[in-house]
């Protein structure tokens, strides 16, 4: 319990299933609701700025959702990397996904690829 | 009433058997000294052979069990992929249930990618991951438009079949059945 309080104090948390949707969609807003672009612009990017200004880490919890299209993840996190153009982005974000552990590595690859293609 | 053999009974039987054998040896020892005579180098040779055999058999058994675990994951995947729900999507399809099932596939494919490359060809796994990502993209990008997905049956089925074929190939390779 004490540890959780400490974590909340040093982290800003996003729970995609509660803060956004349990059924994330595709890549772009024009493709339909709950897209990666929508998530990035409305939640991920503002929260990232909030966390860095407060000198806190941003925790993104992907549990509780019914799966993620790769295009959603790439547009959300790869898109954030392209928007910020910042090598330290992976140090600033903690990713949690116990439902589908492979998602965390995929997101890191998307971010790395997005930064490498600058 | 059925007589059930308990560990104590087994222990008593073993002790009786050992005592019986020892008594036979002691009775016949004097008349067959050359039979029971043995030098230390022979004892060592026998001991080394026994230890080596046990270790080798154990290691081969372990490897076989490891292959079976991997094969079970592959078979789980193949069995799941026989379900037409992965490519026949209609307006009645439960989106959440479909996405959840797709995640189970994703997890199993991830397990294969973490397996020691001694057992499976990681290029095959990379191929499967690539095709499956295309499949996930197609479903995920249009999950809110089931009519689109209902018209994409051919493409979805093609990807599922490609994954299934590659899994069959992997099974053959695990058990060394492919022609070199």
C-alpha cells in the first residue's frame, strides 16, 4: 500500500481501458472512433507534457482492453515520438501490459523506429 | 476389502529382498570367489558408465519434453485457427470476444518468439509475427466497421492459412522430419 502511494506520487498514470476505451480502434481519427491519433492528441500527449513539467514519470497501463491493432499502437506512441522528436521518451514513459506482455516490446520498437526515421 | 500397498509395506519388501540377496551371496561366496572378485578400476569404469548413461538419458528426456511443450503451443495455435470466426466476420460478430481471442493468439505467438532458437527457426516465427500483424491491422483498423470486415473474408482467410502452413512447417522441423 505504501509503495503504491509512493508510485502515485512520482507518476502520472493513464489507464487506457478507463480513460479512453476498452476497444481501441485503428490509426487515424478519420477511420473511426478511438483511434491512435485520437488517443495521442487527447490523452497521451497532454499527459506526457504534464508529467515532464511536474518532473514525474508517465505510466501507461494497457490492461483491461480487448486487444490493440498494431496501427493504433504505432500511431499513438510512434506518433508521439515523431511529434516530440525526443530520444528520452522511453525513459519518461513506463508501459504496463500484463494481459499481452508482447505489446510493451512492440511499442518500444515503434518508438525506436519512429526516432530512427527522423 | 482391497489391500492397498503403503510406502511402509514397500520399504519392508525392499529390505527383505536385499537381505535375501545378501544371504545368497554370503552362502555362495566361498564357492565362487572369482565371480565376486572385482578390481577397483572395473568398479570405476562401471560407475562412470552408469553415471554417463543416466545423465545422457535424462538430458535426452528433458529435450524431448521441451520440444513437446513447444509443440503444444503450436498445436494450440493451429487448433484456434481452425475457428472460422477469425475470418468470417458479420454484423452479428461480438467484437470484444473476437478481439480477446485475437489477443490469445498474439500471446501464444509471443511465447514462440521467446523460445530458444535451438528448437525452432526464429525466421519462421518472424514470418508468422509479420503476417499476424497484418491480420491484426486489418481487423483492428476496421473493428468499428463490421460490414467492411465481412467483405474482407478472402484476405483474412489468406493470412490465417499462411500462418497455419508455417506452423505445420515448424512442427516438422522441431522433430527433425524435414528433408535437408
